[in-house]
C-alpha cells in the first residue's frame, strides 16, 4: 500500500492506495474467475490505537484510494495499515506521520 | 479464529487476520452480513442500524453531478456530529452497501473514496450519532459510462 500521512493543526490526514483488482461478482462471473475484493481496511497508530476501521464492498474502485483523517497523532508516529480481502489475503504497510 | 465460507450471493470469508490492539475495530462484513447483500438503500440502512429513518442534516456529501467514469467516482463526505459509525450506500449497483466505518474518539469524519457505480443513481451517507439518531446526506448523479464493466 502507498500511504501518505500529514499532520496539520492536530489533525492527521492520510491518503492511502491499495493495489487490488476489486473484482465484483458480476465481472468475475463473466471472466470465469472467483470474485475478490478488499473487505476490511484498518489503520493503527503506534500499534496501539485504531484510527481507521472500514468494512468495504465490491464497489470501491480498482486500486482503491482512500483518504481519511484522525486526531491524536504527533509527527513521527507510526501508522500501520492493513487490508484483508474476500479470499483471506492480507497486506500490511507502515508509514510515518509527517 | 475460525474460518467459515458461505456459498451463494452473500459469500464472505472470515480470515485469520488480526486487528492489533484494538478496542473498537469491527468488521461489519462479519458482524452484519445481511447489510452487504441488501439490494436497496433503505433495506441496507435498516439492516445496518435497525431503522432507515434518518435526519437529513449535519452531513456534507460531495460527488460530481455527472460521473464521466463510473469505475471511479470520487465521493467526499464529512460531518461534525459526534458519531459511532458512518456508512455509505448507493442505489446504482446490485447491492446497496459500499463501506462502513467504525469511529472512536480520535476519528474525524472526513473521508474521500472512489467507488464504482453501474448506472445513474443516488449515493447516501449515513452517520450514526452518539445520540442514537441517524443523520444522512444524499446526492443523485448521472453516470456517463457504467462502472461495473457491463
């Protein structure tokens, strides 16, 4: 995942992009393959506090880009993002709040 | 963690992945599977929150009036309401629920996502306030080129 986390006036804004085909059931059926899309994305600060907890569907775009915000971080904090998909694959990436 | 697979339209897999240290992470795909198979927005909201009555204020929803590419429609939404969760629904696709976020005391409701819309329709964002009420905003838009590849 590509993650950019910027802190300004106490609020951290994160732009994250996951690489995933986000294949819907309809499209997968047409292609004769199994549908697969990210179902859950989380972001954690310093491995302690959850700052994003998003359950998702087949309807986010391919290579989904998500922007979200939260309070409570300071520059240098570690931001870890993880996604899980329908078939159980998962990917975790770390970044630093700047 | 157990791994279960349900065949059929509402298929989902309980993955063995963790969520670290968390007090508040909730995977709504596991805890509320019926939300993700609901066809209409009203039905999905009702399955998520127990009611589909919402107050249309307090939520800002921005999306283009005409989406040139239905495969990646930018949707921005924000709210100042102290809330427990936020969810996005739309009426264009075979199922209505797009995503749902659990919030905690650090959360700021200010999100941007890119979603797929098969055809013109209405996007609805629902904010579940800590007061137990549902607040929402709607946006109807046209889609020039459908986004579910057919």
